[in-house]
C-alpha cells in the first residue's frame, strides 16, 4: 500500500497490520516516506491511537530500524534511565556517572529538547567540544572502559525514531502516549540494556498532566519492555514546578556539576539519589533502594562520581576543566536581564510557561531547523513556599543573546504570569516535601 493509503486507514480508525507498520517504518528510515506524510501519520495516531498489537509492532519496527547493540562482552549489568521530559530536568548528567561509579554500566542514548522541555544532548553539547555523535564502536568501548557513555541516536541506533522525534516536536503530537512509549523504548531496547528505570514526570511542566495518564504511559512502556525480556521500573515524579534553580543548557550543566560535587538544589539531589538507587537495585549491586541510595550519596560526596564525569567529558571530546571551573569554560550570554516578582508567598509555579519562556530566549527550538543557544535560559531564585520580601533582590535572571528583541519582552511576560503569589501572612498549604509520587516495580 502507498503511504497515503496507510495514513487514510489509520485516520479513519483502522488497525494497521504488521506488514503495513514495518513497511511504513522502513519508509521513514530510508526516506521514501516524505516528512509531510510521516507528520500526517503521527497526527492520525495522535487522534486514533495504536492498539496493543500495533504498538508492539510499531516499537519493534523502530527498534530494528537500525542496529540492536550487543553489549554482552561487558560483564557489568547494563542499566539505563530515561525521563519523559521536564523543565530544568538535568538529572541524567549527574546520575549516569554516579551509577557508573557504583559499578553498574550506563549505556545511555539520549534525546534533544522536545517542546517546552530540554534535552540531555543539548545540555551536554554546551560543553565546548563535547560530541554526542560517536560511532557505535566508540560508544561500546566507553561503556566498557568508563562504565558510561551518553550519545544521541546515530544512523545505526533507532534511526526511525530520530526522524519521528524531530517531527513530533514541531507537529503538536508530542503528548501521544503510544508515540511517547514507542519512542522511549525503541531507543532503549536498541542499546543492549538489561534493565531500565523510567522517570515519568507528572504535572503542569510535564507532558503527562495527570497521574492517571502517567500510569497508563508506564503500563505501555513496561509492556513493551517485558515483551523484550527487560526489567523496567517506573518512578512517577512531580513536575508541577521546575527542577532545581536553572532552566537552559549551559546553566543546567553548572547545576549538574554542583550535584556531582555533593551539593546542588535539594530536589535535584533527591531525584538523582532515588533514580540511582533503583538503577543499582536492577543492576544487582544493591539489595534494596535504601542501600542503593546510600551508595549514590557516597559517590557524590567523595568525588568519585565527578571523576567519572571528568573522564567521560574528556573521552567524548569535551573540555574536562568544566568540572573544576564551569564558569570559565561554558558559553556566556551577552545579556543578563533581571526580573523582580511582587512580594508575597509563592504558592504555584507554571513550569511549562517557564520552559516556553526559556525556549523563546533561545534555549529550545520553535521549529525543527532552529539552532539552540547554549548560553540562553533562566536562573530562578523563587521556589514554592518561599516568601519574597519587599525590596528583595531580583528573583529571576534572563540569560540571552537577543539584544532588545521583542522576544525578551514576550519571555518576561510569560515568566511573570507563571508565578502565583499570595500575601505572606495568609495561611498556606506547605509545599510537597518530595518529588517522588509513586514507584512501579
């Protein structure tokens, strides 16, 4: 069948058979299916969905669109982590070297920024020289010798997803549960992993706005993993407010290094500890999450996780001095504009609005072809439950290279509207003390 016939079939609520799905994914991979046809199919799936059989075949076809790595020569357990996307979510950067420092290998194929959420690859590429386009052979070598490597989808690892991922970002189809599940799992199953921990974000700054939808997504991903014989743990985490104090690529690298030094914001540390603990349990080096968490805290505190990161940066072409003096290595913006919020208690933050504001400043993409400005982003010194005193120093710093562009005014307006502030003397519900909502093992 021609692509247009398959698109029409799915648009009208039909069920695609295995041969049709594999043919369509093959066409996406070799370019014989045009981008506009792929975009139409994505929208048809967004509205019509995929049933269990279609999803299993769609995910498997994406996985097998390139090489499925054989990492069996690596003796250590191979466990990866994936986040469904959040604002200020830099957790993979301190997490992967920390887990590797504990003896579990982390072969991580990561993604670009998607919609209002940032991407691990974009953050890493803000380190001068850092390469995420390594060969499969180099990727395998570094996972074996360092215990960790972070790359993007190459032409040989889930190439179909590379095309679909970019198109989802600019066609308003990001939120489709089967498309999210198959995108995540195709990359992960192609890595040659033994198990996977998924950080499923829930809330205003996530693609999953409700815990019910997050559970549905986790069920889909766990089902795909189980069919492939992989162990999958899902951690549902709160994304109603941005993670940490920074949003933007170079800014989040700086905060990640703070965590690798044993510091950083409390919520960023908590997520690193909890997700790392689950990875160590799946990897068989911790008997339970409590032991795993203690081990992660230790390697972050004694510098061994930072040392793994230093070796990783150097091995992937980056400047290892970023570990000691990030401010002297990372790109700097030409402009730093201050924004002061009105006095009172911060009772809500629209994380998605802040993510979009950072995108407007250059930290994300409006179109598939947009270039990322690694220096752009936000430093946010106002958090849930905190009181802003009259005359206090500005709470938000806008980093950008836009000069007097109207985009800066647009971003400022979004930021101001993202904060709900009430009188400080009004009784307030204490903010949530943890980011962890639920663990599904």
